[in-house]
C-alpha cells in the first residue's frame, strides 16, 4: 500500500468543503496556503524544514553515540513518517499494540520491536502467520513472567511459525510498570524462554526508564540505577548462556533520558557483540513545552548532545481563528480538546496574523495564555490593549505531541511560508 494513493476529500478534517476527492500525494498541486485561508481551521501542521532538522539531529546523535534508533511509532502512527525514519537510518520501528503492528506491516515495515507483552491470542496468531509468510519480517517482543512465556509458547505451538519469535526479557522496578523486579525473576523467565525453543529465542534485555519511580529531570540518579539493574540482568543471562544469538540487544530510551541510556549502556563487556537500541519517538515533531524541558535538560547533562550541531525544535503547530472577543481580556479560538493535546499542558500561543493586513505571523509577547479548553473552543486571555480581533489567525504550540497526532486523520506538511506541500495520514 502506498500512502500517496490514499484518497482525501471534504470529509477529511482540514480539507475545504468544495474540494473533490484527490490522492494524498497530489496535495501540493492544490496550491493551498494555510495563512491565506485556503483551508478551514483549526488545522494541525508539520513544518517540513523542522522535521528534516530533527531527523538529522537524532541521526547524528545516534551515530556519535554508537547506538541504533528504533523510534516509537505510536507518536505519529503515520506510515509516511515511518518511511522517512527508516530511510534516515532507523534500525526499525517500535510499536505497542496489535493495531499498530498491523498498520505498519500493511506499509511494509519489516523490523518491528513490540515494546509490550504479547498475550492476545489473535495477535499471536497474526505474528505467527506473518513470520511464516514473509521471510524478511524481523520481529521482537517482550516477556516478563514465566506465565507470559508459557502463554506465548502454547499459542505458537498451534500454528508452528517457520521462525521463532524473538523475545527480550523486560526489567522493571517496584512501583513502576511491567518488567521483572529481580535478577532471580529475570533468570526464571530467560530459562523458560530458552526452554521454549524453537518457538521462542532469547535476544536481549529491555526496559523503559521513563516510568522509573522518583526519577526527576534534574536528579536522574534513579534512571542510572535502573540501567545498572538492566545491565546486571543482561550479564546474568549471558553467564548462563541463555541468549540465543551472537548479538545481544539492549533496548531502552524514551524521549526524556535517551542521553543517559546511550552513555550508560555503551562500552560494556559481555564477551559477545551487543547493540544498544533507543526507542525515542517524540524527537520527530518535538513540541513547545514538555519536550522543550526534557531536551534542555539533555543538553545540560550531555556533552555529546551539545556536540551535535543544531538542536531539536517544534515542527508541530495548530492554527485556529479568533471567533469571539466577548471580554476585553478574553478571546475564544476555534480549537479545543478535539484538536490538540491537553494531558500535560494547555496549548501555548505562539504567533498571530490578520488576514488581508499581515503577510506573515508575528510572535506573540507575554500576556497571551490559553487558560482552558472545551471540545471546540480555547479560552485565551489577552492583554486589554491588544488589537487581536475576530478573524485573526493564532498559531498554537502543543505539549506532548502524541495526543495531538491522534486527534487528526491527516496532519498537513507545510513549507516555511505555510504552503501545503504534503499530507501525513495517521492510523489511530
């Protein structure tokens, strides 16, 4: 399946009502400009130049760190972005659910790390069938209990895939999320998985440091402690010769502490080759609040990150109209909970323009603050002396890009003049 062949029409959020059906790959031929009012607002857009910058920065960081990148696809669920990430050198794509894997397979993603336990019988059947159907399909999933190993093994026994399911032993911490809590449990699970050959094969160790209890941006010692535990787990498995391939995989690294993961897991000695796989996903679009804070901390902590030219910046914006100014210090915008994330922080007003008067957006100063969202309205407090008026366009930055992407069937790629040049279909 090709993303560019997907048909868009006026039922697609963001497409003008008088537009007939067309292939997504032809959107640039429409000549639409967001600031000229060619498309209805609100509209979620991605700046193509910033996407390219972010992709280059993370690739340069991974190369300098000597690690592989397997970005988490749940951030965007956009096959076109998956394609670009893989073309840019990503080792594979990380996913979490049956739905996400099925989408990625339809768009020819051949290496998938399922950062989750595989327990759903119909999902196991699907993976088994795909391993048999496609000899290029390289699939990994997590196990953290003997019960989980047995469930997976017993279901696979019914379909007998021609190749084993590759598993990573997941480690966790008390009060955290999934994952083995002790070295003893790690070894029990690894032994059970090793004993389930040829249906399963033990390939490495995985953990997610982003949910370690009590970790903090400015005091990430609990993250380092967790990575120490992960390293001890890998050594224990290696000492019992339970890994099933020459290359061990160590995978961690969300979008908040990937510098610490890269630094901590490099230069270890296992007596055999190993690969560090980072799963950061939000770098691709970045945002205007949550990941700005995380990235600033990464730059303070990491000399390696500081040595990489440039920096990550926000590619994702939401544009809306001012539809009402019922009070001198209050305007209502045509965007709300149905259009952008609000789980971490409300949208940040970035810039504004008046169609017919201004040729470009102008940055907003202090005093412009979104205070609450309804389904289709944003309440924005403004300085009383501001001349902002009904019909003006406001650009909003978002916090936590994942939950903005999942509100849009299509996110629109723009150049630096806000001409629409691409369409990113999503599958949430």
